[in-house]
C-alpha cells in the first residue's frame, strides 16, 4: 500500500510544482518550439523514472538498438497496463506523442503536459474526429515527431496474448512512409491491475523489434499490415512471457 500512496503523492506534487515550469516552457516555445519539446520530454521522462523507482519496477530491455535515432517512427505496442506508458516513455530517444483517449484531456495539469509532448486524443465515438486525429499524427511524423500507438484501442484484460488490432492505426505509417517499430511489453499488468489498489514491485520486459518498412513488404502483407505487425508482437510476447 505504501508504494501506491507514495506514487500518487509524487505525481500530485509533480503536477502542482511543475505548473510554473509549464509557463516557462510556453514562453520557450514561442521562440524555439523544438527546444520546448525536448525539455518537456526530459522533464516528464525524469518524473516517470521516479515513479518507476518508487514502484520498485525492474526492467529488462531487449533490442533497443533497433530504434532508429535519426528519423520519426511509429511505435506500435501491446497494451496491458496503465504503466505501459510510464515504463516505455522515458526510453524514447526523441520527441514522441502518444495516442490517448479523449477523457484524459479532463485531467488538469496532466493534459497540459500531454499537449506539450505532442500527444493526440482519440474520440472513439466520433468517426470524423478520429480521422482528423490520424491526419494530425501523419503531419507530426512528417515533421520529425514520433508517434506511439496501441492498436488494440484499450487495455487487454483477457488471458489472450493480444486483442484485435485496428487497421486504421497503421494509416500513420502508410501515409507518412515512416518505419514501424513493434514494441512488446510483458508483465506490466502485475504492477497494478492484478491487485488494485496495491502496487507491487515487478520485473517487466520490454523488447523493441526490428523496424518494419511497409514499402519493402509484399503486396499481401502491405494490405494486411495490422495482421503482419500483430503476428510479430504476439510471437515475441509469448517468447518473453516466462522471462522474470
């Protein structure tokens, strides 16, 4: 229980104390938008690393050298826990926005950080808004900002390795031409979801698979890119499930 209390307390204090920092970054962004993005990334990554420490999370990271450092990419990951973002975001090498559900926009102060970090918000009930979000993501990738997406659309709460992947998630890579980096996380649900409201010290595994260039695939795999990437992630997930 003490880990849960400390984690919540730290996040609350960070959001309050960082309010003037957000104001300073707003001014920085008026003169140097890219500096604002990089500083925001560094600050939030530090906060997530503190949360990881408080929660006693240990990480085994495999294949991080597969992540391109010189261009924007589309990270595609499985999703089993609210901690998935916490453990993966501090490892991105350049400004990266997450696709998040629209409801998070209602969380004060956190919503500002997410906007600063180029996160995009999906309205699942409005098809037109969803299309506009995808177009915004494509534009960000073309301007050097990576995007991190969970094509299952929500956390997988079943015993199956993965849920269904939404084909529309891959339009970002199809239209921008950026590499797709499959990211596989194991055991993140053991941190919190399996014993809410308690946080448990957990050993998680993160594996970055080799980038996939859509144009280099066969016509059939290009057409079914969702199934192609899903098969990669599922195979690695099963392989790593016994690593702890």
